[in-house]
C-alpha cells in the first residue's frame, strides 16, 4: 500500500525520526506504521503519506476489536481487517510512545519492515519517537 501512496507524496520531502538524541532521515514519501496492541495482542496498521503540509494519515486497519481499539462506525471489514480512512488534517509532528508491553513500532516502506530501534541504530526502549516531514 505504501508504494502506491508514494506517487502522491511530497516531492523532495523525507521522513525524519528523532528519539533520545538519535535522528534519522528516510528518503521515502509514504510508509506503513505497524504495531501490536498491548492488551489485545492484535496488529494495527496505518498508512501515511508525507506532504508539504506534514504527515497525512491515509488509512487505518486493525485485525480485531477489543479494549481501546474499537474501529469507528465507518470501518469496513475486508479480508479479516477493519479498514477506514480517518478524516484528519495533516500533522506537523507525530509522537510515538512505547510502553514496552507489546513489542516495538515497525515502519514499512519499499516492501521492507524494520523496527524503530533498527532504523535509528540504537534501542528505543520506552523513549518517545517523533516523526515529521523534512528536507533530505
């Protein structure tokens, strides 16, 4: 999905990640953010696009329902996933927290998924990670 979104992203923009002093710029225009819900232990995915306005959430998917992860009424069940298109403006920065209870955030782009620790080259642990559009 992220590859299909790339053609509509911001020309010349990248994704910048920052966590506890580590900073990394990724030359991508779209990506999928993946994590496992800490209580229900099911996967959640979000497709993002990088634009001149910031980070745009294009689609969200969850593999089930439960504590704190009820899909909105407009979600459609398809191939085992509840899918919907959140109606929200682009965000200048998105902060990802990590309780450590369900594993690590994974970022998927160009057919490859990696943990934030792998991308940043250091264990992220419970440190927050900031994501934003940036110039390479």
